[in-house]
C-alpha cells in the first residue's frame, strides 16, 4: 500500500513538473485550448509579450525562448552558462528591444527582429553594487529601475546607457521584492511614481524625481505578497499574505495623482466703478502636482503667469471657437501634455470641429432606412457586437443618403469604424464628426474615384522625397508605390496600426491643426519606421507592416509631424493644395458633389442591374427549390401509396392462403366422410356382389390409370407452356428494363388501371366461387337425398340400386375428370392472365412513350374490343353451362323427391334410370351392358384429349403471334429513333 502511494505521489509530482515547464495558450472568448508550447527544461517564471502581440518571451532559470504567437512556434532560444543564470528577459514598452538581465548584474539590449546586441549597460559602482532581483521600466521605455537584497534602488537611463540616480529606501527596508511604476494620464509615458514592495509586506510609492514618499499600502499585520497596477493607474490590486485580495483606489489614496488640469475657461467680470488694472487680472496657475500635506511639505512650487489681452477683439478670429474656447490655448495645452484629458476630450473635439448638431436633418437621413449598399454589411465586416454593427450600418446609410458616392466607397466602413466605436452612444455626433472629417481632411480624395486619390498620394510622395529620399528610393527599388505605404494609413485613418490610446492622442493633434496635418502624419509615420522598412525586401512584408500594429512611438511621430509642418517648403507643402477648415452648416448639411458624377451614376446603375439579376436568380432558385420540394413530397406520397398497396396485396395473399387452407381442410373432411361411407357400403354389400365389386374395382383402377396418364400429359403440357411463358417473360423483361426510365412517370395511371382490372377480376373470381359453392351445395344435397333414398329402398331394389350405384360412380369419375380439367383451366387461366397483364402493362407503356403511333394505338384498341367481345361470348357460354348444370341438379333433386314420395314397393323402371344417366352426360350414351359403357367412356376421353390438344395448339399459336408482333414493333421502333427522342 505504501509503495503504491509513493508511486502515485511521484507520478503527480512528475506531471506537475512537466506542466510547469510548458506554456499554455487559451482563447479568452471561447475558453478553449489553442496550443501547448513545450521546450523549457525547468519551470517558467516570467512571460513578456510584445506590444504588437505577435511575439512572446518565456524565461526560466537556464534559458529564455522567443515565440511567434501567430504560429505558436519557437523562433529563437537563448542559452547561457549554468553558473550565470537568468534573472529576467522582457520587451521594452513601445519599442522593438529585448532587455535581458542576468544574475551577475549584466544587462544587455537586443534587437527583436535580428537579435543583434544593441548595447550593454555598464557595471554599477562597487560602492553601491547590489544583486539585481527585480526590475521595472517606465511606459516610454526610457528609465529602468532595478533592486535586490538591499535598500538601494538603481535608476538607469536607457537612452544614455548610464546610471543616473541611486535612491536609498528607509532603514526598515532590507530587501526589495517587487517594483511597479504607477502610470499617469498626463506624463506622456515618462512615469514619475514608483511602487516599491519590500520584505516587510509594505508597498511604498515614491517620486523618483523628488525622492519623496507619496503614500504606502499594506501594514506589518496585513502584509502584501504581490501587487499589480492597472494600465491607466487608477487601481492597485494586491494579494495579501493571508490569502485575501485587496483593491485600492489611487484617487482615494491621493487626490493629486490623476487630478485633471485646471479649467481653461475663466469668466472675467467687469468692475463697475473702477478702472481695470493689468496687475489685477494676473492668474497664478501651478504646473506641478500637489502631494499629500503630511509628506510633501518641502515640495517646490513652480508658477506660470498668463497675461490676458485687455482688448475687446482677439488677434485671430479663426483661433476663437464657440463656447469661449480658444484654439491657440488648446494647442498650447496639447503641446504641453501631448493629448487632451480623457474626461474633456469629446467636448474639446466637438468644439474644435464646430459641430452644428442638426437633429432634424440627421433624423431625415436616418428615416430613409438602411441603404441597399449596406444591407449585407456583416458579411464583409463581421462584428461581434450587434449594437456596434447596427450603429455602423445606420451611420454608413446616412452618409450614403447624404451623398451618392458614399454608397460605392469601399473603404468608408474602415474610415468610419473607429469613430463609430468611439461615439456609438451618440449617433448624431458620430455622423457629423465623420462628415466634417470627409469635407476637410479628405479633400480631393474622390476626384479620381473609384481609384485612390493620385493627387493626394503624389503630394505625400513629394514630401517624403524631400525629407527622406533614401526611404523613397528603397520603396522604388522594391516597386512599392504610395498606394501601398500611404493609402492604407489614410483609408483606415491609422486605426489598424495604432492602439486606442495612440489613435486618440493622434487625432487630438489632427483636429487641432490644419487638414494637411493628416497627410504629414503619413510621411512622419514612414520616416519614424524607416529602420524596419529598410529591412523589408518583400512586398508581403510591406503590406503586413502597413496593416498591423508596429513598435512605433506615437509621441515621436507627432513631434516629427510638427517638424515636417515647419520645415517643408511651400511649393510642396500640402497647405497649398488643401483649403482651410470649414465646419458643417447649421440647419441643413452642405451638398457634397466633389466627385465624378458620371462614374458614380454608372456604378449605381451597374450595381442596381446586378442587384436585380441577383434578385431574379434568387427568385428562380426559390422556384426551383419549391418545385423540388413538391417533387419530393409527391415522391414520398407515391412511396407511401406503393407501400400501402404492397401491404394490401400481402394481406390479400394471406387471406387467400387462409381460404385455400380452409378449402383444403374441407375437402379432406369430405374425402374422409366419403371414405367412411364407402367402407360402410362395401361392408354391407360384401356378401352380395363381391365379384361385381372386384370387376368394378378393376374398371375403376383402369380409369384412374387413364386419368393419371391424362394428368401427366396435362402436367407435361403445362410444363412446356411454363417454359414458353418464361422465355417470353425474359424477352419482355428485357423490354421492361428498357422502359424502366419511363416507369415512374406513368406508374400512377398504370397502377390505377391495373387496380380497376384486378378489382374486376376479383369480383369475377368471387362470383365464380360463390357459384361453385352453390353448385356443390346443391350437388351434396342431391347426394344426401339420393343416399337416403338408397338406404330406405336398398332391400327392395338391390339390382336397380347396383345400376344406380354404377351410374353414380360413373358420375363421380366424370366429375373428378371435369375437376381435373377445371383445375387445369384455372391454372392456364391464371397464367394467361399474368401473361395478359404483363403484355398489357408493356403495351400501355409503349402507348405512353410512343404517342405518335396513333395507328398502332387504334389497332390495340380494336384488339381490346375483340377480346372484350370474346370475353362476353365466353361468359355467355359459361352462363349457358351454368344454367344447364343448375337445371340438371334441380331436375335430379325433383326426381329424388318424387322417388321418395312413391310407395316403397314400387320399382323404378330400368329405362328411366338410363334416361337420367343419359341426361346427366348427354355426350356419352349409356347402355345396359358394362362393356358398352366402357367403350363409350373411352370414346369420351379420347374426344376430350382431342379438345385439349386443340386448345393447346391454339394457345401456342397465340403466343407465336404475340412474339412476332412484339418483334415487328421493336424493329419498327429501331427504324424511327426520332419518334422515341420526341
């Protein structure tokens, strides 16, 4: 038992160790496992992801590995000596640099793409040398903070590659466990507040410039195990040593960390009774952040004095915005902080763009509904949020209703999407922002529609050629035009290559400057990305670069844009081509017709034609689908009907078998009864006429032999007939296979007609069986009456009784012979009916297929009439025969009754019995002598054999005629293939 437990524990430890050495990638939406990335031989303790999200670095104690997150394949592996060891390997924020820190305090910087060593930080002074354990980098990637088992912190300037400051923590701090910079919305990424988690479980936040303690979280009783700061620096999440999770609000800890700048609008009140003095209007504006009073008393206050113009008019009316905002002041604020405050950004944008907020005009555009060009927008632009998709669809439809060209602009959804996502709760503002952007910043974009704006792209290319001819030459050498390095950025307004925060920061500057600022941004983006672009040699790499996020600092790009705006010559400056900013008109939106109208009209007509063709195609396809559904339904109904008919047929066959079994049982019972009666008769007459019985037995045996020979002959004829029918059936089967393709089309009509014929034949068969039962009943009644009469008068008229018995035996033999013949007739009749059914089915199929052969159809109808006439004549003959038998049985019954009413002593004359026998069988002449009766019986049998031979010859002749007729018809069909094709 203990051995088993030890094995289980060892297996679990090995499994846990193997799992800890693997990197697992999960899909956050579907929560499914995407990939297992194996390769580490020890536990992974650090993961760093590139800003673009394409690469990741995993670090263990002995190695660091670079992974491609697109393919989940390992790209490079960093192996080092075991004696050195790795502390941490990570990406620098907003850059393409990898920083590797080792246990010997060496720090190396590597290029991500080429893994080329860019630089190495020098060794710190021996007096303050510590073993680095933890690291932190500011958001702009300029300052590196390092700490370890000491109360000292080292601050490195990564741009100058040197140690510029050493901070000594309080004496209570003996070791540093974790470092975390606190982001600020207004520091442009150069974070100034550093959180230091020490061994006592207290996390202290200090200002790295003033080296002042701002605030601290945690205590000695409730120590912090680890902590992390939210991306915007608003919250701090910490895991306590007792296992609890605490979330701190930075705004509650200090009101000054994320405090927005003071309001820009100041109301100046006139002094009623005194003169205004310039000194009385001076306003002191502090540009620093005020710390907590208890811990920031020695902080230095810097003041800035802003003098207001006492004149009543502004120097430049274009810089004055509505609602009292000044464009120049906003630009000063923007240059100071790099972006507008998040809290006031939408208000500032609305003021800069001077949106008229035409509710009525916008409602009229919305009331026109979804434009036909954007009905299937989700197919080309699948968006997970249904609300966002609806807002995008309505905004694009409103633009298309405003101007017809926007229904044919393929890049309009890409241009409008970031604004729709930003203003999804206010569709009016969203529409007017996009419309203002199109009128001012998209000038001359539609003059070469549907092609890209060649004139605008040429301006960008001229500016790029002036400022960076090397990069342009590189583009030209690799056949990269402005449609590849400039147009993707313009048509998506940089939304594909920038994050949300970067994009907002960029458009704070775009909306605050001349419309040419956007074109200059394209040039600046290319110039700031010249290093990776010069390393690209394939067109696919260029396309990927301008359609995905890259490691480009947007602040650097904006500074480069301002530089380009100031240094570009006037002859190639976009200002000379683009007009100044013009806001939307109030009440109604302006007419937008700066595009080739004939091209748009032609494309609209073509699109309408294509849409109509598509609608026609959809209607035809729907009709075909309906017809197919109807055909399938009819086929199912036919199958159900056929199955039902098959079940009915099987039920009918079952009932017939039961009826035949009952009839067989009844015949057997009658045979047993007749045998018992014959035994009684034989026992009673054994003493009187033994010799006569032997003679009669001999005669009976001879006649039975004759009947057996006739039966054998009949069976041989039937066998030959069956063989002929089988041969004919095979020939007809070949024909049936040829006509199988037409079977399904005409099967319903044929089945209906067959059902009617079968019903008629069943009715005839039922009538025939009822007639036979009636005759048998009358015959048995006659026999019973005759037997009763014989038993009563047996002793008086033994000789006449013997003659009557002989006559009855002869009658039984004839009846048996007639029954044999009748059974043969029935068998042949069934075979004839089956053959006739098959011939009739094939004939009907040929009639349906060969509609053009009207003459043949007329002949068939005549033949059918002849057969009907023949059937009627046969019925008449059968009716006469039935009437004769009925008359004979009635006469016998009446004679038997009359004989029973006579006195027992009166003997019936012999001649009268002979007349009765002769009336029963008029074709056979009775005589008093037995030898004469035998000769007449032989003559009757020979006559019937001759009749059978004649019937058989007639049948064979009909079969031969039928085969000849079918052969001639097939030959005629082969000679007229065009009729078959019709």
